[in-house]
C-alpha cells in the first residue's frame, strides 16, 4: 500500500464514517490485504476505484465491515448496568408512569451483546410489570457484518461465560449440544437492529431516555466527537442519560450535558 493509497482510504473512511486511522496504516493494510487478493484487485487504487464507482454500495459496506473494530462482550463495564438499575430506571419508572414508554438507543451495538444485556436488565428490573411497559431497545451500528451476528443472537459458550448464571438460564438456550447459546426470542423481540452511521443526520422522531454510545468515539477526532455529542443532546429527552465508554475522554467544558460520573451524562 503506497502512502497515497493509504491516504485515499484514510480520507474516505474519515469523511464518511468519522473513523480516524491516521496512525494505523499497518492495521489497515493487514485487514484489507486478504480481501484485495481474493477479490482479484491488483492494487489498492484499483480497489478504491471500484468502491467509489459501485453505486449499489456493496463494496463500501464490505470495506466498512473489514475496517471497523467490533470488539465487545457481555458484562462489559457492568457498573453502567448497576447505575441503570439503581438510579436511572427507578427515576424513569416514576417519571413515565403514565405513558409507560421508554426510548432506549444503543448507537454502537456491534454483535449485539450490549443491547441484549440492556433488554435482559429491563426485563429483570420491571419484572411482572414488564408487559405493561414498552421498553424496546433500538440497536444500531454501521457494520452490516456485526449486525448480522447480532440479529442471529448466537454466541460461543466462552462468550457467555461472564453472564450471571441466573440470566444464562433465563435468557439463553443451549444449541449445538451445548457448544453454543442462543438468545431466546422473548429477549430478541425486545431489540430492534438497524444499520445506521452516526455521522448521518439523526432521523429519530421521538426523544431518547437512555443512550449508550460506548467505545465508539475512541475512533473519532475531537471535532467529530463534539458534533456527535451535540446531535445526541438534541435527541435526548430532558433528564435523559448518556453512557460512554469508561476509558473514553471528552472535553467536559465543551459539551452541553451535566456530568454525573466520568462516563455518565445527563441532559
Ligand atoms: C469497539 S465496538 C463497541 C461495541 C460496544 N458499544 C461496546 O462498548 O462493547 C465499536 C463499534 O462502533 C461501530 N462504529 C464505528 N464507527 C461508526 C459509525 N460512524 N457509525 C456507527 N457505528 C460505528 C463499529 O462498527 C463497532 O461495532
């Protein structure tokens, strides 16, 4: 990959998806090399010409699938789920007691573990009352490959190890002689998966009570993060909560949210 080819792919990804791979040439090349070779492209330039002239969008989707990092796992940063159970949900249960309708959005859902955990927590928290509430989780990601896995809701045994026993028994069923587990339909039905690029205009008609945007802004530069946070603020219900990754940094002085904890914000 020449420097020029690298810059072309780098700019394409940054302009359209916010993803900044400036110092990640080796990673980019490592991820694309096999694809280029097996799909008969002679050079990265030839490949990018094909991506940019493919009006079906198929090649671009594949590029995004290859270059995004979809690492996630059940129980990641569980402190957020504790905070939801102890503070946010009791507050929203009182506030929305008449409508019984909560809008929850997980904006970088990857392979589904995070939104499924939200659905499990909501089911658990509302208990017998759950049927009276609408607490569906909207789960979006830009990677169609990650979303495909998320929709299938099938995980290797090792991937569910971190989940509490009680949740495993209640919300998963073993398949393939116990080597894999599938999220039960009752939980799958509580999550709506859609492809969505966070750089696009937000199309949401209703305001959100809870937004999870964890471990995605690490790939964006400062300006992109600030613009995104402003859009998130605009679609947030007053009193709503935003959760970001616990190791992520955003400049608190430049954002409109009230800081609750380093990774929890309130409108
Ligand atoms: C490291 S994963 C984080 C998954 C999960 N939120 C977590 O914390 O475990 C980052 C996800 O962000 C997605 N992503 C990256 N850029 C995006 C964009 N512009 N719009 C939507 N999703 C994006 C990637 O496809 C990937 O699945």
